[in-house]
C-alpha cells in the first residue's frame, strides 16, 4: 500500500523528494549544500521526516542534511508484513548509496537511534562516518533482551493499543476506543501520552503495523541488539534523556534504563569503537523536536571531532 493514496498530508518548510529503491519509494527532504559533510536524520517511530524541520535549518549551517521517512511512515511506501530492522536498515544502505553518494554521519532518535547503530554495524564499508543514537531503546525495544527490561515492560502497552485500536494499515481506525482504553489504563507510560480528540498529523502518516511488530517482537527477530552492538564499526554518540523508575511498581519509564545504557556502551567499546555518552536528564525523548538548538549543538560539537571523510 502506497501512502500517497491516502489524502492526509500537509505542506512543510522544505521541499520533498522521492527515490525508488526497488521494493520501496523513500520520501525525504534536504537542507544545506553538497560541499558540506553529509548528515542523515532518522525519525522516531510514529514520526515523519518533518519532526526535524526546526533542527534542519540549524544543522544546515554545517551539514548537507537529509531527513527521511522510513518505510511505513510519512510519504514513503507502506509494506505490509515486511517491517523489520534489517529491512529498514537495508533501505537506508541503498538510500545512502543512491541519494547521498558519499560517507555520512547518521543520527536517529528512538527506533531511529537503533537504526543508526544498525548502520554503523551493517552498512557497506565506508558509508558511515559516525552514528548518533538519540535516546534509543537499546534492549528495551526487544521482546526478550539480553540486558534489562523488554518492550512489554516499557512502551509495549502503547504499541498494543495502536495495534488493537488502529490496526495494520489503519484497518480498524477506532481512535475513540484507543483514547478511552488509554485513559482507563493504569500504565505509567500510557499516562504520559496526551491523546487529542483526533489523530495527530504524524499518526495519520504512520502504518500501525509498526506497533504490531515491536509489541510482538518480530521487528528484530534476526537482529538481537547485543550482537548488533558488538559489530558497530564507527564512533558513536549515545544520548540518554529523561528516565526514571516508578517507585510503586518498579517499572522503567523512558527509552532505556541506566543499566541498558551502560551495557550498550560496554559492548561497543569492547568492539573497539569510541563511544561518547551524554546524559540529558531533563530532555524530552525527541530532543531534536522540543529543543532543536540543544540537539544541533550536541551533534555539531561531537561531529567536529570525527576523522575527515574518506571519499
């Protein structure tokens, strides 16, 4: 199912482009000029490229910026039964080769941050200069992680509601039922979601089958995070945003726990790469959207220390 058949889109500050990668057509936007280092931005689950709009203008001073819609989000192709970390990642390998054409720094938030690590581990030689993992759910987005809590002890209840009340490709579309179920839930993560009367623009552009594959664990069945992190090959910036433990239930609130952040760093450093860890305990999960200047400064400052691109 191709999303452009659904009349849900709105104009944005940057012109949109499309590129045919074979199975999928990826939608993206650019900012900056080709003489600057390339930077690829990967949005979090439920978001499209334009979640980076404010940050792109700032980053364009130092980078040739590309922001993409992953398959199943935004104007990119929807691919029922074909959502997995490996498919998302290989789309991006092709995108870098065909649309960017030179070594790139990749920065992703949330599941996009997991994909940034994936690219550092599995992209073609020389494609990736460095990876920014912005508050990524490493281990915590897996069904049975090697370290710490899994998806059903974290964001899973949110994805379960999307799965059941929206349905694959919006086949159910019961927004009122979703809102009522969320309001009745005692889950602390769900209580953090402010659901309006109508679906937000980003959700209108999102295939809820994403939520199914994360909740059911099929998204990464062939990509365990501990093995992926052990194969990371480039410098990494790992940012860790607001998180806590519910004193009543012991449930972790946030993208990943301190234990998981520590274990991820240990695995990557054991693999021989340089890992920079930055804690932003007061930052929202998508800092690039809520504090674009702070995000742009963190990325630009870290990227300035990377070795020059080998073209």
